[in-house]
């Protein structure tokens, strides 16, 4: 359950950062849709999105 909460927090943070960088909402949604299903993999994926641009 902790992983799930961590993931949600991280997802919110990634969305906030991407919006600050003027990434479109549609592009953010596409990237989040492509994220893996396992929570651990999704966390890794979100961290990588954070480093884009």
C-alpha cells in the first residue's frame, strides 16, 4: 500500500514538473498511458520522465 501512495505522490510531482516545463496535457497523458503496470516499474518510469527535457 505504501508503494501505491508513493507512486501517486510521484505521479503528481511529475505532472507538476512537466506542466512547469510547458509540456501539453495531452503529451503528459500519453506518457502516463505508456507507463508499465507494475508499481515498481511505474515508479522507475516516472523518474525517467522527470529527467526528460
